[in-house]
C-alpha cells in the first residue's frame, strides 16, 4: 500500500487524475467503466512472488475488455526476458521497482503521449479555461485579469473556496504565458507533512537522512523555466513560511543535506481557501511572505454567487462524460435544470462535475432527471427526513463542517474529530 501511495503522490504532480487500487479483482470493473489513458499494472499480487504470472494474466484480461488500453507493467523482479514477453503480450513498456522517479515519469509520459496520439480522432479534451469561464460578469472579470497578467512573471495569489477551480485557473494562466512549453508543477502543501516539507519542495542529497538512498530533485527544480503552483499555502507553519520566503527572495534552493545553492527560474502562483489577510493580521501568516506572493490577487467567486454559470457548466460536463463513457444521454431535463440552479453547491464546480459524471455513468435514458443527479431541493430533503441513511447523514455533516470552516481541511477535520487522512478519504468517497 505504501508503494501505491508513493507512486500516486509522485504521479499526481504531473497528471490531472490518478486512481489506485490494490485489489486486482476490481480491475475488470475499472477498465469497463473508466477510460484510462495509461494503466500502471503490478506484475505480482498474491501467488508466486517473482514469476510475474499474475501480471500477464491481468494484462490479457485488460486487453480483452478494452484492446486499445495502454498498459505499463511494474515489478521488482523484472529482467530482459520478462520485459520482452511483456511487450510481445501487448504492454507498452516496463518499469522496475524500486523505481527512479525520472525514469518512472518519463515512461508514463511516453505511454500517455502514445495513447493520446493513437486516439487523436476522438474529440480532444477541452482546455482548462473552458471549465472555469462563464457567462457571469464576475467570471468575465476573472478571465480578463488572467489574460492580462499571464504574459508577465508577476506572482499571483488565487483566493476562493474549495472546488471553485483555483488549480484550473493556475493551469490556464500557465498555458497563456510565455512559459507554456515548460513544466507546470502543482504542489498541495496541505498534503505534505512537515517532516517532508523541505525534501519535497527543495530536494535532498543521498544520505541526508535515513531513507535518502539517492539524490532527489525538489518541486522547485522540477518547475525550472515554468510555473510552480503552491496550493493551500495558508496551511504551512511559520517556520516553513520563513524557509519559503528565503527561496523566493534568493531565487535559489538548497537541497537538504547540501550547502550548495541551486538557482531556480520559476513563475509562482499560489492559492488558498483561507482568509490570508486576516491570518497575517493575527500573525499566523508572515506579512512579508504575503507581500511576496500576491503581486496580483484574483478571487474566484463560489458557484452559488454566479448561478448563471451553473447550466453552461452542467451542459459542458454532460457532453464531456457522455463522450467519455459512450452513454446515450444527451440533455438535461427541465426539472433538473431548475434544481441545479436552486441548489447552493457547497462543493462548487468540483461537486457539480462529480454529480454530472456519476449521473451520466448511471443514466439509462436520453435525458438526465433530478433523481439521476441526486441534487437536494427542499422537497427532496423533506422526503429524505422520513428515513435514516447513515452515509447520507455523514455526507451532510462533512459538507456542513467544510462550509463552516470555509473549506479548510485541517480545521474541518478538527471540528469532526477526524484525522486529515480520514477526512480526505471521506471527501473522496462522497466526491466532495
């Protein structure tokens, strides 16, 4: 499980969505119901530990279900002969573990590019800008600001609730910038423990600490020439705020265990769902760091404050997932449109996106109805009050806590008496 999580943490920096599953029996369901660009498949699960027999069996099953699948095999016991067998059996490539980060990323990127090239005849995915733009005057202003500042190297701070599209706006700005051909590296600061903060961001040298078996490039160096996006910047402690400020001032990083400063040329975009100005006033966030990161400040309004954007977004997601899952559904019923616009969407665009995706997958007709999307109108909430659905109650409690804490994961977890990891699992479970 640790290997899976480590691989996911690495790959999530470079790919929009990474799912992982340790039970191979779920492979047929996942391959049937989702269109993955690349599948990274372990060769060994529970039976003979080194032959790779299980990996070849599951490779055959995957290609039987979906012949166009791009599969990279993953093993600790590989050799040249097994690699040749894997390629002949239909795999795209082969990776040995323990892996080298650069090698794994290069292999996955090559497989990803190969899959996308092979499916060019299909409708291309929309640009990130299409997911965050809208008809509302508030969003028109956001997009106008993004357009004007993208061509500069000014540091940008994006503010807004969880799910409003802060990460997509950051990517959109990068795509419009002069650095668009260089890397865009996204860092979720809220998900990095303090013990790994410096290593993750600045890198380390071999032997710097117990598990440092090789030199490692940090996120700032990975983003060289491009853009680094620091999400949830309001969640880092004061000592690490000071370290980050030093890097931004000196425009160089020093890897853990080294005395050598490495120059870095990056464009900085940060984001937070917290009231960072208030935090600075309360001495919870360094004022000098705030000055450094918010040369330009952009506020993304919540979806409930721009209801005129709900229908275009819903129709956009309907089209995307109808094509992706090859479903017959083609429209939103009038009764659903009314409920979509009445609901306050505490999870914002992310909640709307997941709701439409789930509805498209489960739909059986040509028009999505309110019951397909499970949107709660006042009438539907009264119906639910007549029974006790524990999962729905838990979902509602978590939604209320997230709203009360303005989307802050740490504060919501404390409010609910959960660990951050436990809350993250529930947020993923309920698509919040």
